[in-house]
């Protein structure tokens, strides 16, 4: 896909198979706008079709990850009417759903504040790494809105537990990096200067595995969060394993093991 033509996002390609998607409104703390929602959805769907993509890293330019919806645009929200507001909300939801639905792992490198919709964006990733400056906030209740926004009410309790999620969103308080690591909101806190390098190192490790195996693992993990049946989980897992044993990569892995060498995966 072309990396040109975006006004709120920037793409970098540090190595084959790895794309870094940067929210690029540092003067506004990478706050979200209708334009950003549209570009996020377009880019996410294009990346999902990119054959060689193996890992996506998501981060923010400057000192913030994403400060949520841009308050400069929020003044017009009351005048949109119910259907107009619903249209904007659905546009935002499509963007985050497209990002979460990308077939490859998404690593969020949270370099600063992730507030409101920015929290939801971080939650949509498969893995979250944070710098010591990372902080999280779901202060919707402070501005007369619900924390049930862009998937946060579904994802947050599954990450940190229902009681912790309830206290966090009802109070509207800020959660720092150390607490986020302790509760499981982020996988790990790393020094600020090492944040992106650590995310890329993790991406490199993922790229060393079979593309099909990683992609169907992600599909199984996500799909089985949606069901509450052990039997349904087994059924999905069985289908995935059966498909992967027919792949060239599976045969290559076994041959490489017998030969005592590293496998060369081709995603077939």
C-alpha cells in the first residue's frame, strides 16, 4: 500500500514484514478527529490485505500516545443531533474494529497519555508496552459520557478484572505506568528511550515464527474471548490446527528440526 496521502498518520517500515503506524498530530497530543478515524480505518484495512505483513506496531508522535477525541472538534458534537452523533460514533468504532481485526499481532508502544478514545485504541492492540510516562484515563464520567466507548467496556474488564475496571472508570482517575503493569493493562514498562526498540525486538521475535501459526493463534485468542463455551473453543482450535498441518511451513518446521537448523517460513 502507498504510505502517502495521510494527514493524521505516518507509516514507517523498519524491516520486512513490520510496519510502525504513528499517530501524527503531536501538537494536539495525537487527539482523534473524524479525519483520523477515517484514515485509521482505511490504513488498517489496507495493511490487513498486505501479503507480507507480519506485525504492526502502533505508537504516537511526540510526548503522548493519544489524548482521546480532540476537544477543538468536540464543541460541535451537541449540534450534530442523535443520528449525526451516532454516525460519528460508528465511524470511530469501525476504525478501532478494523485495527483490532488485523490478522497479525498489533503491539501498542504507549509513549505517554492514553486517554478516553486513546485508552480504547491502546486496548484494541494485542500487546501493550509502556514507557514510564505512559498513563491511562477513562474520565468519560467527568464530561457527562459513558466509559462504554469504542470497546473499552468489553476489553478493560477482561484485562484487569471487573472490580478494578469498575473502580477505574467510575472514579475517572488517572492510572500510571507502574499500576498499569501491575494490573495487566500493559504487558511491560520499559525505559522511554528503549520503548520502540523493545517493541521492534518483540516484533522480530514474532516474525521468527510461522506466519500462519501466529495468525491463527490470534484468531483463536480473539474468537474465544467472544464465547463462554469450552467445547466451542476446542472446536475452533481443532479447525485451526487441522488447517496448519496442511501448510508448507509446518513441513518446513519439521524438516528444520530434523536437520538441526532454523526453519525458513514463507507463510504458505
